[in-house]
């Protein structure tokens, strides 16, 4: 039997009217009381009934789009473009997208998106890395769920993923085509499936050409992947004294950090070291030299996710599926032929 608002009130130790105030986001509820009610709602997996607006089909024609606060606040518009793609596609199917953010470490007691509390959506899209707690919560509601650019072994939702492995292979193969053999990798947060796939592609491309993978040429800046992290990871590479003529960075912001560090050490891109990033965000055209990158078709990720979730809403028998979205290598001025002689570069910390 499904829990009722009375069950929530009893568990939280408050009146029915207080639960109603919390559900309807009224401001005249003490923070401590609000937290108790929200915890009770989450623990009981209580979902308020839809009002009469839910027509005969019981659909809201709303889709929830959730990403973490840190993804939303990033200066580069990677997830903004994914959201834009989903919104444009949703309109074609007469749906609205409701956007919200959650804490990076969503867990019991964390604020719950209102459209989930009120069950005011027909399905949910989760974009980027989110906590297992949030995935479990949404799946526990029984709503159709699609994940973009992230998945977990336990997740039973459809996924729309970037071809991270193929993109990494393309980048490294381009270096090899240009005569590079000493190719470094700069990455971060190896636990993230997308980034770990890029590292796997880097290794596979080298091995396929008979080039040994050297741990000394792999520098991870756990857990972040920003400009400063790319700079620091490059400092570590240079500090090993192991020569390299090319760097594949797991994203563009790290690649910018790579280029800045090389410049600080009086190394010229691409004369001394070639650099390729991943994602093809706007910054690629704002740096000097312009950055080569693996282009991710961000709007397509959002559009495909909406199509998958609408299909699931229309036919609940739709099987869970995995869509791999192709990428494209875009060459610019940061890549060139390998230098004729590899100069030993030993740069102190």
C-alpha cells in the first residue's frame, strides 16, 4: 500500500497541514521542521497525488532535467548546450523541460527537487556525474529515467554516452600519424566513466601501434579537471624528465592548463609539443594557438535523451538501451609534425 500524507506527518511528528506547507514550498515553516518532513517523504518514498491538471492520460507533459550545482556553475557551456538540445527536442514532442540542480553529494536529508516531490514530471534526465543516492531515489519513484554522459554498474536506466574511447583513439592516432611516439596523457577523476574511457582509448591506440604505455607519461589531477589542474599535471610530467612531444588532455580546460604550463617553461606549442583536448568548447578558439580537440555534439546528447525518454513514456515495455554518440576530431594550430629531435626536458618542480 502506498504511503499517505498522514504517514509522512506521523513519521515526521508534525501536523498534516505542516506537511502540506512543506510540499507546497510555503515559507512559514521552520528549517528544522522542513528538514524532518523532507526526510520522512524520502524515507517513505511518498509522492503527492497530481491535481486535476493531470487530464485523462495522467501526464504532465513535463520532463525533469537534473544536474549537479558544480556542473551548472562551470564557466564553459558544456552542459548548457546539452540542456538546450533537450529543450529544443522536447518542444517537438509538446513537452516542457523543468531544470534544477542538486548538491554534488546528494544523500538522505538533501533538498529534493520540487517536481519530484510533487511528481510533476513524466520522466527524468540526469546529466553528468551524479551521486548513487540521487539515481536510487529517482529509480525508486518508478519514473522513466535517462542518463547523459554518466552511468554506474547498478543503474538500470537508458544511457546516452559520448564515444570517449573512439575519440581518444582518434586523437592519439593523429599524433602517431604526425610522427609522434612520446605521447603523454593528462587527465583527472579516473573514477568518472567518461574520463576513464578516454584513458583507455589513449592506451589502446598506443598499443595497437606497438608503442609501449609508460606510466611516467600519464599524469592525473584527481579529482578535478580545470585549467589549474592541467597546469599542475603538466608540471609533474616535466618534472619526471621523461621526454614527450605530444599531450592528449582528457578535456579542453585541462589542455589550456597544459599549454600555459608549457609556455611558462619556454616550450612552444606546437613546435616543441603538440596538444589535443576533448569536448571542443569555445575556449579552443580563444587560446593561442587555437586548440585541436575532439568535438562532442552536445546538443545531440540532449536531443537523443529526450527521444529515448518520450519513447519510454509512450511504451513502458521499451527496453533499457545504450546510445553511443559519435565524436569528431577537429585539427587546429596546436598540432604539428613531431620535432626531428626529441630534446630531453628536465624541468624542476
